[in-house]
C-alpha cells in the first residue's frame, strides 16, 4: 500500500526515509508538491506537510521579520521621563545598560536571545529558502540548514517583551513612559517570526537540495 496521500509525485527517483513520530515506522517519502502531505503507512500520522504557498509563504514571512527586526533596532525602543530627566533607549542600549550595571552575563543573554540569534535565524533561513526557491547552489547552504534548527531555541523575543511589560507595570507609577516605534515593531516581530518558523519545513528543503544533487549527478 502506498504510504502517501500524494497521487503523482513529480520525482519518483528521489525518496528519503522518515521515522514516524507516533509509531517509529520507517516511511519512504517521495518529493512532495505544494498542498500535499505525507502520512505514515502504519498509523496514518502526518509526517510531512507541504503548505499550499510552497516556499513563497516562509520567504514572505521571513522578509517581513527582517524588516521588523531592522525597524526594532534602528529607532528608540522606549523613552522614560523621571523627575524631569529623560532617557531614550533601544534594544542594544538595554543590554549595554545591563553590562554597565555589572550584570555582564545577563547583558550577553539579552543580546544573544533578542538581537543576535533572531538576526542569524532570519538571515540564514532567507538565504536557504531563496537558494532553493531560485534553484541556486549557494555556498554553505547545507551547513546553514542544519544550523537553523539549533538556532531556534535561542530566539526568545517573547521573554524580552515579558521583561519590558514587567518594567512597565513596576515603573508606571514612578515615571512617564513613551512607547517608541521599535517596541511596536518588536511586538509585531514575535508572531511573524513564529509564523515563519511554522511555515519553514526543513525536510522539504533537504528534499529539494537532495533532488538537485541527484539531478546533477545524473546529468554528470
Ligand atoms: Zn506511524
């Protein structure tokens, strides 16, 4: 019995093995087309889903995320007025202020989880997606694709926003706070990045890269 819900796989010659996350059965997965999914031949659990928009959907979402990330770092994040004194800061300024206050480890964690890891995740995901979408053999594309899943746990934009909200509540009675455009962009960045990560399907990208290698070797 065929394991797939897909009726006419376009590249019968390429197939990879995926272990079912429900019953551990090994399934052969031929290349999928947008809008199709692969199910386990034993328990029918969905193993792989290729969204209808294909790669265009994660590309559009990651481009939006890149724009929001640039906006959230380019403008003031928050301005604070306390006893006639006014302070304006951005995300980098926040981690720098932590460093200045003797909390070096925390400053590094904030910098990595709120700036560095999101920037690396978004740029490397776009690089891989565009390389596959435009059928280009870009350098280090396989290395980057394997790094992406390891980068994801380091992206903690929501934790940073939670900290900002706590500060809002605690300082609200003592100081006047103004929300900057960067904070709005940063809040928008959280659902957009989550949607982009959900639309990003590494198995499909490995499949596409494997197919291209297979075709090249076949042509050679
Ligand atoms: Zn199964």
